[in-house]
């Protein structure tokens, strides 16, 4: 062998599928991407090829593929993750966002929004974030059973509505929140994706109708803001000030998808990560004790700068986002013919790659399903091996803000409240824009007394996390 690339046809994978076979495989993937990807890797290895009527699709696992997909942005373009709806439809306009821009366009939009998300802004953002956490906790009472996932989502919704969009309760109402979530879950429904035809009374037609309603609401918000001068420091105002390369104002109809998808991604991913992290802390008392010790040492009035430097809290968040990354997989599209790994690929080859699968590779992480925050004292994975917020030029703009929200919320919640998951709760994964719990996480509230015990739970969370593995013995803190 002379070392030249191999043709795409040499990549292992199932034979060419019929239309029905392709639809069925898509349904299985959409119903549970995690299980489907594990099955693919066990059968075909780290690179799998499907040949369908739409062209070649590859599923790639591991850091070498991740590195190439993130670094060679001229070859591998990002794609909209929302279903198309036909040109000149609301669905088509809503799927266009910064996440589907590439090369110069992506760089210009990212530069426009970056000041809102810079790490230096967290000193300003921390005060309204604390206010939203306090507002959420004001309704909590000992003995209540609350849906932790729902509460954290609504709290983060308030932060995003305030800091990123500068909207009040009446404008960004519960009705708008419900409409956004309903539309999002429709776009990821396996039944909508399996039958993407705009026929009366079909799920796909209902999705199109909801897209039109949602677009009207967001356009009204954006037009009102632009009429007021959009001079604010929030992301919506910055987006509305965006200009073309020639310096012309961009119509709001071309920006509406950017506004909506950025809003959705910001609160979905952060809310899910916060809920998962609190769930894991409830299941692993030793890790919670370590975080509580640190928070007690800095006191209730610690600044975000102090909280951000706490090593046990940092380890917990890294381990949480490794085990349960907010975005389990992403997609790319080959903008031209090129080389991927050892193979030549044609133009418009579609590639799926997985943050989740990378984070669960035993070749990279020892006992990958084990919640072991202490591992971060001895490992330093590369950006292609640990990518909860992406990597390279497409690293998540909001990573600093997300971590700020999560750490400040934990610092407020844990010293006051003990969260005990209702025993025998079924916790299953659900994939929308982000990985979340399918039926929420019901918890019983009680005052924090540090008498911490894990609760038995069922569901496929047990496939993702070793919940029965004993924690290491508690480290005794030296006396001051």
C-alpha cells in the first residue's frame, strides 16, 4: 500500500438501503441516538458509511475525526440541525442561525456577538443571575416535591430572557416559552423526520404551522426593538445591529432564525446541564460534601471570581459535562471533495460525530461511565477528547456564561437545600436540541443538613452513569 487515501466505498457499513430501510434507520436514530451510535460502533468500528438516496453519510467516532472536523472548517461545513420546511417557509427561515453559518459569514457573526459573552462580562452578569436564582428558590418549601429539571429550565429561561434578550415577563411570556419548546421537540420527533411531507393533519404540517406562529411572535419582538434603536448591550440588540459585508442593514426576516435558535440553545443546554449536575450531586454524596466544604469556606457572599476558582466544583462540572454532554452529537457537510482520515470523500458527504461517544471511550477515560470528579486531578484531555462546548473556531460562544449560571446556581442551592430524588424514579434520556431527562427529575426538598444519601433510580440513565459504584472514602479536611 502506497499510503494514498482509500475510496469512501472502502469504509465499512451496511449495504445500500431501500427507501423504507433508510426511513426505519432514521427513526431508530432519532428515537435514541446514544443507543444507535453504540450499536454502530460495536458492529463497524470508529467510521461507518451509509449510502442512501440522499448521498453518502458517515458516522465518525473519536478524537482524530473530531480534530479534523473542527479544524478544517473550509472543508467541513456546519449544517442546520432543524428540519427544512421548503424555501420561503417560516420553517426554512427559522432553521438559519449562527450555528449553520460557515467561514467568513460565521466569523463576522461571531465577532458581532462575542462582546456579550466575553469572560470579562461575567462580573456584571453575576448580579442579575443571582437575582433569578433567588426568585426561583423563593417558591421552594421543605417537604415539597418539585421537578428539578423544570425548575432549572425556567430559572435559566429567565436569565437568558433578561441578559441575552433584554425582555420582560410580558413579552417573553410562558406562552412564548411553551411555543418554543413545543416547536423544538417537533423538529426532533422521529415521526416528523420519518414522514417530512406537508400534508393535512400530519405531525410535519403541525410543525410548519407552529413555525409560522413562532416566527410572527419573534418578528414582532425584533421589529419593536429595532424601532427603538437597538442600543442595548444584550445579544438581541447586537444581532439587530448586524450589517452585511457591504454595510447594509440586514432585514429582520433574515435574522429571525438567528434570534430564535440562539435563545433556544442558550437555555436548553444550560438548563439541562445544571439539572444533570444537581442530579449527579444528589446521587454521589461524597462529591456533594466536597463542594459544600468549599462553599462554606468562601461564605455566602463570595464573588463569582471566588466561586469560579473552587477546584471541587470545577471537577464536578467537568465530570458532569463529560458524562452527560448537553449536545451528544453534531453534523457536518463536506463543502467539496476531500480526504477524511484515510479516505477520499465526495462533495456533500454528510458526517455525524459524537461528543458523547468520545467522552465515553475507555481508550481515553478509564471507567468512562463512572462519575469520578477526582480523575480531573490527573488527566488533561485535548480539545478533541473533551468537547462539551465544542472546539476550535466553533467553540460555543456562551460557554463562559453557561458555566457562570451553573456555578452560581449550585452555590446558592446546595448550602440551603438538600435534593433527594424521589425513590425509584425512572430517569430516561431525551434528545432535542440538547440531552435532557425525558420525564423530568422529581426531588423532595428539605433543609440542608448534610445527611446525604443517594436514592435508587431506574431508567437508561443507568446505561450512561454507574450509579451503584461506591464513592471513595471521604477526605478529612485539615483543621485550620
